[in-house]
């Protein structure tokens, strides 16, 4: 059995991601909660708020033997599993997601869709998202690329400036945004 730490996916109680992140921080665990800024409209005002990109999910870097410490946190419901195995996120996927969000922090949000089919693997070769790996699911309209985050069975739809992916397909557009 492998006792090396790896990135797990934890499902939390609804709207408790930040609370779980604060408790993980207090317990000195290495975690990643990807957030994006959104503008919420209330009756008389607009307010910027940070929302989780993947509602209900937090990534935790921990050894398998320490999972029970995490599930002792009241707001943590369970570790995500696929086919009776704990979901593992590759370090490269976590880093690529961090780079993606850092390079596109000025945007108003991400559109996250449930994954309904799989496609060709790709790596972005040029531009702000250089090194991001995923799968091309298809084009949404004329200027968006769908990229899979495989361990969550989710995908993000990304608008990308003139970049070349590994199959020499050129994807053009006028702005770098996440929609």
C-alpha cells in the first residue's frame, strides 16, 4: 500500500467550503480551495464575493492514513470515490488550475459544467495558460475550449487567446476570459 501523500477530493456540506478551509488551515493541512470573484446583486447594491469554482469540493494534500482526521471536521461529508477508490488529483492538475486562476484573476467567473463525454488529451503550448493539461471536449460556439478536470468529473469552459494545443489546432479569439 502506498503511504505517500497525494491530493484528495473532499465533499463538504453545502456552502461550507470556506469554513472547512479555515479549519484545515488551523490544523496545518495543505489544502486548495479554488475561488473566483463574482458580483452578487442585492436589492440596492452590488457586491464582489469570492465563490468556490467547484461548489462543495476542496482539495486536500494528505497521507491516506490521515483521512479520518479530515472526516472528523463536522462540515466534511466524505472523501470522493470513483469505483471504490479515492479520487486522486495529480499535482500537475492542481498547479495548472492555480496558474489558470492566477492568470485570469481579473475575470468575473468560471462556467463549470458536468462532464458528459470525454475527448482528446491536450496541453496548451503558448500563452498565459501554457502547460495546462486536460482534454478537449469540444468547442462551445466559435471561441471557447472545454477542458476537463478529470478527477472531479467536471469541466471548465475557457476562452483562450491564440494558443496552440498539442495537435497543432489553432484556437483564436479576441480576449482572455473565463466564462
